[in-house]
């Protein structure tokens, strides 16, 4: 059986719904979809009554209204579901959701942005450390599929202007080092595994017509346990889908 898994930083559920989100669901038909930056509280969402037929919905908003938050839409009923990693300063921002399916854990994450002045770099590096320990603990039980906006371009191929961005948020040596560390533990970058030399991006600034000019960054990833390598059929970036400053990314696994 093939399972299509996708991830998308939607930069606000209200905004993306107005820009054709439901149509994307109907066309792409992911079995499991991780969303980041939902930017809505449960109270507001209940009042606005979003409806995505055929999907079970799991929402994990930040305590702060209009900020951060994650959600999972799934056609497959999970064996279990968990919010957070057990660390309050990360969990209050709604950054990590975990679902257990029969053959793997699915972890949806919105990694912190280090900010333009790098004021949250230490916060992000601590998040990275806690997240890695958390997913490796899960991996002791079964395989993991890890999706989300990692807020880092790993290598120069993953960013349109690497030299100009050296040391900037999302392309600091510390953030890139941590991404390398994730992969050194046996996790695989699914897209780069199947597209080793392809230049394609998943995020573009709203400034200076960056998307029109394709001046972008690849900062959205799906990492998988090494044991799932033989089950990976496709890995893709849907850069023709609009509605956010990010585009969806995904994989197809033969389970």
C-alpha cells in the first residue's frame, strides 16, 4: 500500500483557506498532512468551523493567539496522539505533534526561527537538542517519519544566495551543524536522497518578488528512519502550489 505524506507551513489557516487550501486537499489527496504556523486558537477555530471532509483533525495551537501552532490532518486513524515534547517553553508555542501509526511514528514540527538579530538562536539550538533526543527515543520502538518547517537551509544547494546569507538566521553555521547532526544519527533527508543535485526551494520571501524570481530557500523537510529507505518511492516539492510563502513538500512510502 502506498501512503502519501505531506507537510506545509501554511502561514495562517484563515489565509490559506481563502487561497484554495481545500482545493489542494482534493487534488493532492495526502493520507497524512502536517501543517505548521496555523496561527489560530482552538476557541477561534471552533467558531469559524473549518471543515475538511475525509480527514481527522488534530490541532495544537500556541498559547499566544495568532502565533505558531501545528495541526495534522489524517485519513488514517492513529493508534495514539500526543502534543508537545514535555518541555513547557517549547510546548506553549504548539511546536510538536506526534502520531503513532502501525508501522511508524509521525512527528510534525515547527522549528523556531532564530530571528533576524539571532535573538532566538539559543532557544532554537536547545529545541533542536530536545527534538533529536525525543525522536531518537521514539525510534527505539519503531521507525519515524519527521516532517515540518525546520527553518534552516542545510547546504548551499538549498539556498539561492548562500554567500550573501552566511551567518543569517536560517543559514548560521550552528543551525546547519545541527541539521548535519540529525542526518548523522541515521535519519535521511528524503528529498535529497532521491534528488541529490536538484535545485528546488520551499520558501520565498514576500519581498522583492522573490518567488517570481525563484530566489528561495529549501527549509521544509521530511526526514525518515534509515530502515524506511527501501520503502521510499517518491520525494517531491510542490513549488507550483501557492497560498503561503511556503509550498508543500511530500513523500510517497510503500508500506
